[in-house]
C-alpha cells in the first residue's frame, strides 16, 4: 500500500474504477431477480447479459480511438454517471425492451470510461507497474462487490429500488473530480499527456490481444459454471457454489496486486508467461483434484489468471505507443467479449456430456496465452522514467 499512500491520484482513480465496474457485475447479479419478479425466460436474461457484454466490449475500442485524437478527461465523471443511471433505471419498468435499453445505456457508459481512465492512470502512475495493478484491482473489487450491493438493494423492496444503485456512481464522480482538477492545475507533461516511447509493434500487440482472448474464455467459462460444478462435486448446498464464485473473484483482487509487484522485480512478459502456465495447472486441479481441495485450486487459478491482467494493458500501450487509448480499449474491452461468446458452446458441451468434461477445454486456454508470450520482447520504459519514481505524488 506504500505506492497508494504516496500517490493519492492512483487511490482516487482506483476508487473510481471500482465504482464503474460495479455496473459491469450488476447486470448478471440482477438476472435472478428478473426471473423471479418478471418471469423472464433464461433465453431472455441471457440476451440481456450478452447484449451488455458485447455492446460494452465492442464500443470500448471506438472510444479508445477517439481519446487518441482528443484527450477527453471529462469522460471519466460523465461516463460514470451514464453507467450508473442505466442500471439505476432498470427497475422502473418491467418492459423487456426498456430493460435492454437501460442495459445498453449503462454499457455505453462503462465502455466510454475505460480507455481514457487507463490513459490517465498510466500517466498518474509514472510508469509504475504496481500503481497500474492497484488501478486494475479497483475494478476487480467493484465487480466482486456488485452481487452483494444488488442483493442488499433488491432485498429492501424488490427491483423497483434499483435507483439506489446510483450511489456508487456518485461516489465514483466524487473520487474522480479531484484528479481532474489536479491535472488542470498542473503544467506537467506527465499529467497532461501520456505517450510511451518507441514505434508501434503491431505484431506483438496482436499477440498480447490474442492472449487476452484466451484468458477471457478461461475466466468467463469458470465464472459461468464454477458455482454449479463445485456444488455438484462437493454435494453441498447452493452456498457451496456461492463460496466458490466468491473465491474466484477474491483471487482476482490478490492476483492483480501481486502482478504489479512481480513485474517490478522481473519483466512483464516473463511474469505473464509463467502465470498463465501456472493457471493451466490450477484449472486441471479444479477438474480432477479431490473435492475437498477444489476451493484451493479455484483460488490459485484466479490468482494465476489475474497476475497478467494489468500487465497486459500496459504492454498493449507500449506496443502501440501512438494509440494508447485504442490499445487500452482493445485489451480492456473488445477481447473480453470472446469469453462471453464461447460460453454457449461450453454450455452445449456440458448439456451433452457433463460439467467436468465442459471444463477440460479451459485448461488449454491459459496454455495458449502463455505460448503467445514466448519470444515477445519487453518494451523499454519511456526515457527518463523508472519504476522507483512511481512513489512521487501527482
């Protein structure tokens, strides 16, 4: 936490990131209430989740391209409010088209936030991998908290109380405004504009993006089926599956922080490669290890998949230095949708065979990601910057 204490801008940006990503997790968390209160079919709620995922993921690179041409720091508070307003409005009408519209509005807000936020966080971090890991961890925390926040809100008075979910957005705006005010008052080029040194390396950027795609398939597949699988393996109640899902999300928080620390000691490419191979072994443990230790392998898998998370964002920016917004939009957005697209195929495999068989292909996903990192070069830090400088206040 030393880096965060010395760099309040990263703490505030991480808090804002958490508040925005609450709305990414909120859509899936609202699904059970849609089924119970509105009698939506599974196909209908699947359409809502898929629409939110695809819209946000596809639009993010477009916002990234825009922020490469015109820095738009004002997008951070505005997009946070848009994301929150969409979800907060979702309980005001039981109409399915209006529900889709609210999800779409929220998805656009989430998409608009990430590319510009990643650019500003990279500048505020002064090229510290640890600081960027804290920024990524903020989003993971928000995503993990979403189910609890949704459950607590709906428990008060049903889905009609979703307007209360606007509170995280207001908190996110409050956390973001001081950072933007500091940027306006500062004449430092580090704060105003960030651009890694060097030429574009499109081939390496594509390899990192593909690695993120395979990682996404593994993580989204586990997120979709781990609750049912662990409950089946342990013979427990629904709480057993809920605990497994919580462990999967909690490991992501730990993995992101660990990734930044490891990258400060070794290079990002090496850390990402070995983390993926480590995760592949852990997924094999989930599939075949005895039931009593399955939770341990779920935790280890999550850590292994999240260690490279923030490292891939900064690598993408360094491989595409002329378009850091586009790079962030792709690594944070477009490639993430691949996991959602693969889930129906895994579900069909589970229906025709078993959940255990459906999880076996996931072992290969981090292996492929790790192989893509083989022989990749580690981009050099921008001139005049070292990770040791990251402690300076912004």
